[in-house]
C-alpha cells in the first residue's frame, strides 16, 4: 500500500473512532516528536495560573494538524480542515498510541 493510501486510510479510521482514552504524554514527549511551541497571550489562563500559556502543534499534511494546549496536555486534538469551509474543521481527541501511529 503506498503512502497516500495509508494516510487516507488512517484519516478515515480516525474520523470514525470515538476517542475517550486519556493521554499520558508529557511536554518533552511532544517536543521529541518535533512538535513546535507557540506562545500565546491567554489572559484567562494567566488569571488562573500566572502564565499566558502555549500551544504545541505538529502539521501532518496540508489541512491536518495535531495540537495540544498547555492547560490540557492530556487532551491532544487532531484538526482536519473541511474542504468547503475556511474556518470550520473536524476535531478529534487522540491518545498517545494514536499520536505515535500517525507520526511513525
């Protein structure tokens, strides 16, 4: 099976899964998988925690990204852009095994 078909199959499987497992990945686990850190200016987070927060993001391909927020490191999400909308997208929660499967 070629790479494109594998990616399409993985995307179809993820879209149909109901993902409820908690993730046990730590900050360094994401960094080791080449996630990029984007510091944000979240005033709500600042009022609660004393810092403004960050997002860790990894682009899988055009229109498909994994993101995790500093205040919910145990809830990474897969974002799949809808082809017919500029802003809306499908959002799926992932667990550690699913992230590793997508990235390896």
